[in-house]
C-alpha cells in the first residue's frame, strides 16, 4: 500500500488544533510501545529477557500399534476374558469401540538393514464394532464372565447398554438397555460360577445395582437381581470377592458396605438381623473408620478374608470380611493393619437364628477394622493385591507415589516409591497375573498423568535398585495437561499392555 505525504500548505493553524483529539475525551489511553532493539552484529550480549532457553519437546513412542477412532478422552477399557486380544473402550465422545489389539506384522530385519530406509507412518488398528446410543461419556465398560458373551457400556447419561458377541468376540450386536439412575460411575462383572453374566454398577446417587444379562430372555434381557441404597453420597468404586458371593462398595460419604447379593451369607448363618441390607457396614460415624474427604478405591484380598479401602489424604483401612469358603483363612495379613475398609451387604433376607459354631467361625473378623494406614499424602486412587504366594498390597496416590504394604507382617511398608510418576497422579496399579512366564507375579504395572506406563519388580525392600523399576513405555503426551494414561489392561501374563489415553 503506497503512502502519501500530507499537504498542509494553506491550512489554518486553528483548524489543525480543532482536528486534534483532546486527551480528556479519550475513553482509553494506550501507552506508546517501546521501540524494540534491533539485533546487532557487534557481539553485544542480549538482555536478560532473551536469555531463557528454548524448551525442547522430546517425542518418544514405544508402542507397537495404536487405535485412534475416539475423538475425545478414553475413560474406560476392558479386555475379553477368553480372547485377550479383543479390547473394548469407552470415551468422552459418547462412543465405544471394540478392536483387535494384535500388532501388525513387523519386518524381519530392522530398518537399519534396508538399502534405502524410509520412514513409514503406521495405520491405526481397525475397529471391529462401534458402540453407540449414549448421549454422554461412556464412563465404564466391561465384558461379562466367564466367557465374555456380553459387553456392557455404562454412561454419565445413566444408561446401561448391552451387546451380544459371537464366539470369537469379533462381532457385536446391541440388544437391550436399562436406565434407573442419572449417572453410572463403575461396572464390575461377577465371578460367581453359579451366576454367569452378572454385573454390578455404582451410581452417582449412591445406589448399587446388580443385573443378570440374558439375550434369550425377550421379556427381561437385563434383569435386576438386587438394588441397595445405603450410601448417601456417590458410589465411587466396587469389587467382588474372588468367589463372587459378596460385593463390597465405597462412597464419597466415607461409608463402605458389603452386600450379600445372592444370599450365600444368609444361608451360612452370617447375615445380620432381618431386613438388613448389608453383612458389613462402616460409616464416618465410627471415628476409627472416618476418612475426611471420602473413599475412592477398593480391593479384596485373593482369599477374600479382608478388603482394603482407600480415600482422601492417603488414608487406607483394612476391614475383615465374612468367610463363606473353607479356604478363606486370614493367614495372609490377619495380623496386619490396613488398607481400605469395606462394609458388606446382603439380600434383604433374614439371618438364620440357629447360627452355630461354624457360623461363628465364619463371621470371624467380619466388620472389624484390622488396620489403619497412611503412607501417602494425597488421595489413594487405586489399590491392588498380589497373588499368592506373595502377600503385598499396592496403593497409588494423587501425590505421584506408590506404596507397597506387606499383608503378612502387620501391613508394614515394604517400599514407598515417592516419584513413581514424576509428581503426577498415579491412576492405576495392577499386579501382573500369573501367565506363561515364570515369576511374573512379582511384577507391578502402573500408569499416571505423566503419560507413562511403568513396571516394577516388587521383590526386595526400600533399597531396591531404582526402586525396582524394570521397564517403562512412553507414547502418550502426558505432562498433566490432558495427556495422561487413564487406564490399562494386561492379560496373558503381562506380555502386552494396552492403554487408554486422556488425549
């Protein structure tokens, strides 16, 4: 754009004054910008404001495959119990997907051996099924046990939607929906051998529901088995005992209950008075159990003898459970102090009044607070028990640390990994289940808001080299700014880990 000089010849000086803006009439006065110094070649040092180093972003991707159909955060992930390569995810885009996580075939020789190596972009894994029908985020997703015949999606819209799969787990068809609550927080499939395809859920209104899924039942494909209403705040987590006979839940109101869903406790003479909904119940009214700020995580020991509940400010309570099986001894950690606490519940059936010595032995330490622990400084978001012969309890905290407790030695702290995830919250910890490799039961996998998945060797004490870190995988953005790992699954002895990313 050309510029032209202004011709002021013959212009009255008073007219010029009138054309000027009076400072008093200005609505806002903008100070003049300081002239920026030009870069000079005389070698003079730049000012302090120019001395800040440029931050370099290191990109590292250790994954062998990826799936990117979601357009928002992935909040939930589940693995097929029979076909571990089949993965289901649910996200903030109100959609769920099923896909095969088997990585594509890799070249026999590495790129360095190629005559003319070229960088090739990998394609996303293909979807097997698209799970739609929700109007808000899918907050939980789960396959039923034992065969993974059904897949359930649960949303912040309160809907529970059911999908039926074929024997290969590669084809899925929607067949039923139920909605009894405003928001669903979690799903937990029941392992009870007599009640296959049964699932529990916890809701934002504090209620707990148990459904049996049967696509062949045209009139009631989603049948309500039980519903419990003792929590007064959102039900934040739930876990079944290994035999599937009891369901333990926790809530933001700092309460914990254990429910006798199928009446097994009542049949054994361990249920409370007629009309009671729970076989164990602990609330904030008990000062020994009280956790200011609520409870957010729960896990049940492998023998079903006690439960650990975790909550605000690093508090963990260990609570004894009724022993309904002959092998549910409390030798692993019966002396110890605890992790999380639970409260139990049962059907609304009356307790047997002729409870003899057998029922007394079964009641044992049921409902007793076996220990109170606090090794971490912020909320305990995740808990996991190791499998026998190990006797460890792992807890992950928002303070970025992981604590290992020995359940066989009064829940003594075996190790405290303070910077497990670089001061970002630990989202999940999970011991590797025994698989084809020997010694995998020692391995603990964790993920966090730093976007990294790490694996720890839990053998040894606090002096373990590198705190026991054996491996880590990067690929998510991390940094606590919407790029963390919100969950993972690791079937098949932990040989593969599939993650759900916040980005």
